[in-house]
């Protein structure tokens, strides 16, 4: 019975093919090289503006793009491999939905960032933005990890990318808010969207799968690969689309120090909150990253190195406390089963980052930024907004993000409940064997597999 | 008996020392810094041409070089660790033959790309080319993985690098073909060369080792590290030696979209071709990369984003079909035991890439490329060739590559059959224990080891 | 009893919080953005010196910084995961002490490299230097791996960073020595400092833990991730802070060829020194990196490609011989228990690198370097020093480094002996279970854990 429901033989190929063919048609009709990737246009621009090849945006942004790309595929992918029997699903569904989401995001962001002569222009900056949007989907994936079919995940990505682009448009183009590293657009949005989806998909009997909802020794090691790549490349993430020059440089450095301080407070809190002082890998794998999330909005501003450290320090503390005390409450009281604890890594630190961004923006002045004010706060520099108004708009942006994420997550959650999506039953969550050919290997795995099968056949017999 | 044959104590050190000493002597006689790495020459050039340090090719290409370098050592190395008992051999023989091949390639490519005053000039571009040539050897390694001694592998690298350089010279310098990402020179050449070596080294009793010719859960996770690094950095691979500016930018982006589309068709086909719809890790690990291979020739051309997607989409389909239906035929009918399925990942997608390149080249026009035509098709821009002739030459290049690869592989295969090379017997293939001190660890491994030993001692007793 | 001593519940949080708060206060008082990260200053500089954004040092150095960053967190972190039951401690204590050390190094190096108006200016170059200093601490960590508490490690980092900065100041600012890749300042210093700490912390009964002081199959695979990232990115490490242009370019290339040659001699020696010719993963994981260490000083000089290869070739030989014959002597005769063999990877190759640097420097001439002499040897170019004096000063620098490292290591070793630091007893070294919540997973691990517990309870009962 379960077999029929979760058999992906028609559902998954159909979904993939239809989505990809739609994308190919839309790309054919709508997408073109921008003036830095098109052979003719770039050579015209070089000639007319007397530019050199090293002024092509590729050289400013491609190294950052590659770091972001590693964060999306290795960082998020391996961070989620901590589950003992869901390594294939973690890293490979991450791969699938990212490959889809980055294409769809190119289209959705292209529409909303403005067409040129009815066309979407693409280049390295749009590639970074597409990866960013994908990151948001992966955060939501973390909340529902192990409890969803690949078809559900593709549908979630489809709708979430679309809503992401709408929210991003409102924040950046309507409200003129700044959010280069995406504390709001990426982290807050992805986390609360995913939490709402998890809420709607609440599984009352999930404890039937609880023996697999934990790590083994080697799966924790794989997860650390994800953690460290996210940690190391977060400076590139936050600085990837900031303005050239001091902006990229400063953003990377602020993030570097925020993360370093966050790591120390994470280790401290992890030990402090354990009755025997033993460190918990869950905290190290996740909370140590909160400093990057929290520096996502203000990182490009003149936050100062010490300001960055304080933000990171607080983010680590909040995040560990969340894992320790809030996650159980979310699950028991609010019926939100958050597999990876995205509320602690992306949700609360994202809100913190938004608030820090609003405060820092409201303190902006030409005295501090000099002519650099044009790059960071063009609306203030042009006199269209006062610093305090900019700060207020940043705060409004947080509210808008929360609203769209919460509402959107609920609606999308209900869509994903459709039986056709092939979700696993409560007893076989966190198990690769449902959607993957799994090699039968070490006794331990064999035993687990056997026990799963026994459970299943018992169910069928009863 | 087997022990004596596979004992590397004299063979491997002698081979390594002799090869390295020859290389050192040849480097001493022939190799010098080029004008961008030599202190005196660069400062002279700066002064005479009024250049700045940021015009040094290092800043255009070194980030791409490092990405390529990661693909060679981590990408190829870990992709091959899927075998349960050949992780050491996969990642470390990959390391050994790469370290040798990149040195030898510097010499061979240097000879053939033209000496300057009797010297080979080296810099970041020659380093990338050396890594590229190494990639070709690693593709062939995939075909014979688990069935060869390190001495065989070093000899294979020695001859293959040499033939690679000859083929590359014919294609790029004689035929004026374009192949920046190496659909032909790297992938088609490496795959068909390796398949011929595997054919000559055919092992009729390989099923004695078949219990080890498969993965375990964690070895599949390690292999995904290789897959993802290849996937993420393929845009850098294809763009690493294209012209500065729009060319590098466009090539990277074309490859990015080709791979994304390929990933969706790979997942779709993997599920569709399984009777229970379960995904197969072999497909995800390999076929999802075919989009990078297939964009290797046309990636630098004005293929358009949608063109790139269509190419990647087809490459994924072809590749999964190859794994599913062609590999068994190759093994049974043609006696080609292709351990990693390089025919499906590099062979067929490489040929596809060559064809796409020929077609795209034959459509080139100044109207589309503008002054950029000089960079992509200098012979067409100069009026030496028409677009259709360029396309025809691209097609000829594919034929030349196939010819040299097939013939070369057969000859080298026979050289590697020499008993002195220390190949393992059919019953102990895919086993690290032959060439490595292997720690005795988990029961599962212990059991396997014990069973190998029992088999061996039975063989000796019989 | 042991539980009480090694319980970190108060010690670790207190240490982390106090150190981080001190750092935050000092950053608040002393640290500011430099002229390339400060919005106002950079825009003033752009205007007054007619500069462009691509001249911001970020674009010259950030890709190298990220490579170095990966070496510190993934490279060193995973290199040390070879121990079967110390993967968490290896990768995560590496993470903790690095996050601390890079902050503290910013302050210590900032003081000694010179304040500007009483402030420490920071940017990408100071970030690289902070990571470099952290690398030195991680080398010392390798010597005491598995035998120290996180509190001991933080204290070691605190003092070692301070002494590192003093030694670096003497070498670079007082003696005008050159050491861009840190053969002396990083490798020699870190290794001999760590060896002295290990000497003072000598554990006579460490063989009680010897069953865990070795690898298992998968832990060796994880360690290869570390090895390969160190190997691949070492060219970026050595070139990260050399002068722009030919210097960065040449240093990266010299290191590339030194490492390639080193890899061949490592494989040769590993096989040659085993009675059955089987390769040893310990050698491959470590000795193959010695070529990077040995090119640390002379890499930026006109060492020539062949010179680099010879240096790497010798470094590999020395390093394997050290692992094979010297490490047991160090342990038995000198009572230095060097867990990772840092003497073989960093100690001896570091000294070799220093000597090669001294010799190469003493051969410098304007004839060879042209105007590039200014960049590599400014004191020679200005006529302040002769080449032979520069070479002599390089040699003196090696002596100074050894002196400070040996003395400093002894003193710090005694500080770390204080019982309050919570070191594990001899019977429970190399065991994550002391400081970590460890999941109970495969039988093999379970057994080991059980046996540890039995030993422990036997000890308590006796």
C-alpha cells in the first residue's frame, strides 16, 4: 500500500519533465545574454565606453558566485546529512530542488526585477540572485526534511521561488530596503515559510520514525562538511551582490568577525546548557552559523568590526537557546516538527539581522559613509529618504516578509497535502529506502532496514 | 603467488623515482617562467606597455584554475570512491597519477604548443592546460578502476598524456578547431582511450570480485562529494581558458544552465527506468554531470541560454539510458568492463558536445558575435575560413579524436598487460588490501577482508 | 572522578565568554576599517588618487583568502579526523580554536605590525595574516591531538598566537627576512612549539589508549578530504600575501610544482619503506604536503620551476623517513608523543624551507629579478643589504624561530598542566565521548564504547 503511494515512477519523471520543458520554453521566449555575456554587446560597450575586459562584472563577482554555489550544493546539502538513514535524500534532493529552483528563480526574479525590451537579461549577478533564492527554498527544506517526497519538494520550490521573488520585489524595489545578504529575504522568509509548511504537514505519529530521526557518528562528520563550507563562505554570500570596492570588502570582513564571535558563544552555550557539560553536535553544526545570518542585512553597512562581533555573539547565544528550549515547545505546543531546527539557525537570527539592519540604517550619515553613501543607501544620498525613514522601512520590510512567508507557507502546505504528491507514511519517515535504491551494507544498517521492513509488513498484516 | 606479483616494493618506487627524475631533468633544461611569472620580464612589460598588475593573467584565470584543480583532485578522486573497498585506491591513485600527469603534460603540451627560444614558457594558462590533460587520464582511470596496479596507472598516464598532447595539437593548431571545455580533447578522448584499454585488459573471471564491485551507504556519500564539486565547478572548467571578458562570462553561464537542466532530466530518467521508481545513486552521481561535458565545445559560443539547457537536458537522458541499457551490452557483447561507466558520462555526452559544437560553429556570423567573433572564431573573423568550413573542421576533429583514442588505447592496453606491471588477479579486484595497509575496523569490513583472504588461501591451496 | 575533572560545564563556557568579551572590548577600543574597507576613506582615496574599484585589494587577495580559509577549517580540520573515535574533537575543536585564534591574532599582529593613530587597521590582508597565525596554532594542535581538553587548547592558542606575533615581528620587521608562505613563522614555529608542549604534557601510560590511537577505513577517507584541500590550495597559501602581479603568480606556480614532485617521492618512499611494499595512508595524508611547507619561504623568489620540484622531491623523502624512523625515536627517547607527526610534515620540511629560502635569497641579483627586486627583496633593491646578508638574516631568522618556539612551548606546556584545565586521563585519550554527546551507532563503535566504559569502571572499582 505504502509502496503504491510513494512509488515515484510516473510522478517524479512527469513533474521533472513538465517543469523543465516549461522552463525551456520560457527561456527560449524571454531570456537573453546581458551586455556583459553577449559577444556583440560587450565588444560594443568596450569600444564605446573605452572599457577593458577586467571591468567585466565576471571578475568582480564570479569568485563570490562560486563560493555561494558551494554553499547551496555542498553547504546546505551536507548540513542535512546528519540523519543516519537519510543521507541520499538530504544531499540529492537538495541537488534536485536547487537545480530546478535556480532556473525558475532566473525567470521569476527576471520578471520582477524588470524586463529589457520584453526580455530577461542574465549574467553573473542574476546567477547569484538565483542561487540566493534557491537558498531560501533549502532553508524551508530543512524544516520538512525526511518527511516529504521529491515531488512535494519540487512543488514547494515552484511556489516558494515565486513568492520569494514577490517579497524581494516589494522589499528592494517598492520599499527601497537594503538586504544584500538576505537576513530578511532569504533567511527569515525561508524559515517561516518552511515552518508553516511543516505545521500544515504536521504528523501526529511521527514518533514511529523517531529511531531514525537522529544521527550516527559518521553522519555527523558528513554534516560538519556542510557546516564548515557554509561558515567559511558566508563572507562571500553576504558580499556577493554588494557594490564593487569597499562594499564587497567590508561586508566580507564584517561577516568574518561576526561568525568568529558566534562560534565562541555557540561552544560556550552548548556546554553550559548540558547537565554534564558535553558539547552537542547539533549546536556546533547549526548555531555557529547564526552569525552569518544575523549579519545579512547590516553586513554591508558601517557596522564596524566590533558591532559585527556583538551581533554574532548574540546570534550564537539565541540560536543554542532555541535548539535547547524552543524547538521542543514548537513541536509540542505549536505542532511544528522542524527537522533541522531552521527556526533557530535562520528564523530568529534572521529577525535579529533585520532589526540590526534597521537600527544601523537609521544611524547612517554622510559623515560616516562619505561618498560611499551613494553605494549603500542611494535613497538617503539622493535626499529622497532620511536615515530614520530608511530604518523604518527596513523594519516594515521585516513585517512584510513575515506576513508573506507565514501566509504563503500555509497555502503551499495545503497544496502539498494532496495525496498525489506521494508523501511517506509516519512510520517510514527519515528513511532513504522509500525513494532510493539503497545498498545493503554494514550490519547496523542491515538491522535497521530489517526492522523497517518488519514494521512495514506488520502494518500491512494488521 | 599473487602477493609476489602485486608487491609494489620495488616496482612503484622505481617507477616514481625514474619518472620524476626525468621530469626534473627536462624541466631543468627546457622550462622557464613566462613573461607574467618572471620578475624581470613582467616588470619590463609593465614599464614598456604601461600595464598594471591587475592585467597579469593570474587575476583573470587563477580562481578558475583553483576550481579546476579541485575538480581534478576532489571531484574525480571522490567520484570514484563509490566502491565499498576501493576508497583508498580511488582517491589516492587519482592523487598520484594526477601529480605525475600534470608535470608530464606541462612538458608534452609545451613541446607541441610551441617553444620560445627553445624553452617552454609556463604560467597559469599552462597550469590549467596541464590539469585539463590530467582530467583526460582520470576519465580513462575510471574505466579501469579497481583492476589496475599503480604502476600500470602511471604508465597509462605517461602514454595517454603524450597522445593527448598530439591530438590536441592536431585539433587546435592544425585544424583550427575550437574546444575550450574539451568535449573532444578531454572527454571523448579520455573515454574512448580508457574503454579500449579496458577492452584489452578484459578479465573473463571478474565476477569473482563482483561482491566488491558495488557501493555501501557511506561510500555513496563520499562519491557525492566528488559529484557535487564537479557539478559546481564545471562552469569554471569550461570557461577557464576562453578569452577574457564576455567569453569567460558567457561560457560559465551556459554551462551553469546546461547542468541545471541535465540534473532534472537525470532524476526523471533514473526514476522512470526503475521498475519501482526508486532513484539510483549511480545515475545521480554521474549522469547529472553530462550537461557539463556536452557544453564543453559550444559553451564559449553564442549557444544561448535556452540552447545550453536543451543540450544539457538531452545529455542527461542519453547518459542515464547508457547506464541502464548500454553498459551491460558493452560488458557482455564487446567485453568492455567499464567500472565507472565513463562511456555514459564522458563518451556519449562528449560526442554530443562535439556535434553541438560543430553545428553551432557552422552558424556563426558577425551579425551575432559582433567584434567578439575575433575571440571565439579568429579564423572566421580573419576571413580564412567560412562558418560552414569551421563547422566541418569541428566534425573532422571529432573523427580524429576518436581515431587516436581508439588506436592509442589498444596499443597502450597491450603495454599495460606486461606482467611486470603487477596487476591484481581477477579474484582480488576492487580491493584496497592489495596495495594498501588497511586498518581492520568494523565487522562488515573485517568479514569481507576475511572472505577475501579465505578465497585467496583457497586459491593457493588448490 | 574522571567525570568531574573533564566536565566542561563551567570551565569551557567561562573561558569562551571571558576571552570573547575581552576581544570585543579590545576591538571596540582599538580596531577600525582600513582605507579599503571604510566607505568614506575608500571613496576619498578613489577620488584623490583617481583609482578604480578593481584596484581595491579585495580583488587581488580575496580568492586567495578564501582558499586559505578552507585550508584552516576544512584542511587542518579534516586532516586530523583520521582517528577512529576523535572525529568530533578533531574537526570541531579545530573550528573552536581557529575562530578564537583569528580574532586574537588580529589584535596581536595589529599591535606589532604598527598602529595607525593608535588604531589597528584591518582588511583582507590582515584577515589572511590572522588565518596564517591560526594555522600555526593548528599545527601545534596536531602534536597534542586527542590528549587535551578544549580549555587547554584555547589557552594554548592564546599564548601561542601572542608568541607567534612576537616572532613574526622580529623576523619581518627587525631582521627584514622574507617568509611569505611561512616556512619559518608558521610551520617551523608551530611544529616545534607543539612538540615542546607535547613533551611537557608527556603521558607515560598513553598505551592504555593506544587501541583508539589509529584509524578506521572511513576515518582515513575523511582525512583525505583534509589532505587534498591543503594540497590543492597550498599555492594560494604561499602566494596570498606576496606582492601583486608576477609575485603572486610565480609563488603559486612554484608551489604547484613543488607539491607535484613531492607527491611522487612520497608514494615512492611509502612503498619502499614497507616490507610488503604496501602504501601507508599516514604518509600519503601527510608527507605529500611537505612540498608546500618547504616552498614557503623561497616560493616567492626566482626559485625556478625545476628548483621548486627538487625542493618538493626532497621534502617528500624527508617526511616519509621521519614518519617511519624518527617518530618512534621521538616518542621513546625524547618522550614526545606527536599524535599527527607534525615534526615530519611541518617541522623538518619547515627547516628545509627556511634553508632553501636563505640560499635562494643569497643568490638574488638585479640581473635575475630586474625591477621585480623591489617587490621580493626591497632591502637589497634599496642597497641597504647585500644578497648574502639577506641570506644570512634568513638563516638567523630560522634560529630565532626555533628558539622562541622551543622555549615558548615549554613554558606554555607547564601552564597547560594546571589541573583546572580538565585534561583527560591516559586511559581515555583519543575519545570523543569525554567532551561530546556521541550518538550510539554501529556495533563496532558500540563495542569500543562499551570497552572504554568497562575499563573506566574497572579503574574506579580498583
